[in-house]
């Protein structure tokens, strides 16, 4: 399975990068500020949280603006990747139903898109560290294994959400509610370890992977401390196990994904065995009818016969053919 995964990733890597670039361009195609929204969006949320919890609730965290921005950066990546993975097969139905592509490549594309935005936020954090003159230590190098662990855990969980999102229609709504709860238990704008009493702070701060990674990132970036190395390694190994099991489940069931999404397909227009005929009035008259004692059957002209087709939601229908082939008649019937 590992060799199959490696070969597929190598084969479709260029496609994943190209698709990621295309999606990033499409997001800002009709925007006046273009790529500036990738900077303004997390900055605006940071200012809101800093105002609410820094000034209104008077949080005493050191470098509180950076503290909040680190939490927002990692949480946005985690939250968006999980939410998008639930409907990723159905949202890519034109590709999935017509050509074969390993389904986890769709997850790789979303991780690349959200990862690019996260990298922009990380650059903003670097600028904030320089502006606030935060003293840095070599422990800042732990940022690399923390980010690797984050991507691994997110990819592993997303594999399961991709699989079950095909079969469970309400999974997206359930996940959205669950992530809202996790958001408040993650400590994006408050310190779990100092605000919660023991041992609950350890349960949430270490048992919640995104909370642990945010705490670890703050420790090495803001406070110059080393994160819990053994726990970081443990979460990385858990992420690898989730990835292996998730990819195995996708490979085992990916042939059934197309069948399921085709069964759920909704047609905006559906026509079956359409027949349209008209009575030929040129060959029928009152005089001929009165002169013939035997009643004649009127001739009928068949304009359209045995036409069947359907149009999916969002598709455009075009009918081409020779003059008199029944194009206008069919459209009038619709």
C-alpha cells in the first residue's frame, strides 16, 4: 500500500500543484483587493479577539496579539481542511465520475491551498515578532516538526471524513457543531494551561491535538521554550497511523464513491421517450369526408419520436441538428 501511495503521489503531484494554483487564483479572481484578503482576513480576526479579550476581558498574556495570531493561524488551517474534506468527493464530481484519480489527491490539493494561506500568516507572525522585538532562541526551530505533525494529523483525519462524507449526508453539519466546541476548548484566544484547573488543563491541553500544537507553537515562538518532545512525537505517530488507516480505507472503497454520488444525482430536466405528432390537415377536408362513406383515418406527422435525455443542475443544454429535425418542437415541449 505504501508503494502504491508513493507512486500515486509522485504521478499526480504536478496536477495537485497546478490545481492548487488554479483554485487560489479563482478565489481572488473577482476581488478588488485580490491576495490582500489572505492577509486581511486573519488580521481582522486577530484585532477583534485582541480587543474583546485583551481590553474588554483584560487578558494579561504577554505579547497577546502574537499569542492570538498564532492560535488563529493553526486553527484556520485545521478547521478549513476538515470542513472541506467532508464534501470534497461530491464537490469534485465532474472529475471523480469521468476520470480516475486517487481520491486522497483531492485532499492534498486542499492542504496545499490552505497551507499556502497558513504560510502567509506565518510570515505575518515573523513581522510581528520583529515589531514587538520578541527575543528568539534556537527553540524556534521546533516550528518545523510542529507544522509537520499538524499536516500529518489533519491529513489522517481528513481521509476518514472524505470516506464517511460520501455515505453520511449530515456529517458536515455534525462536524461543524463539533468543531465549534473544539474551537472554544482549543485556547485560540485564552491560555488553557493557566485558566483551567488541574488536571483538566492537562487533559484538554495534551489530549486535544490542535490545542497541544498551538500551545507548543507559542512556547517555541513567543516564550523561547521547548515543547513537550515526547508528546509531539506521539501525536506525529498517531497522525501516521491515521494516514495509513485512512488511505487504506479510501483505496478499499473508492470504486463505490462514484456509484453513490451518481445515485444522489439531481436532474433539473429529465425526458424519457418523448413523442410529438401532429394531424396532417392538408390531406383532410369536409368535402372528402362527406363523399367517402367509409371514414378515413387522418394522416399524422411525427415530429419527434423516442427522445430521452437529462440535464443536471447547473449544466447548459444545446440541441443541434438539420432543419426540420425537431429542435424547436423539443424545446417548446420543455
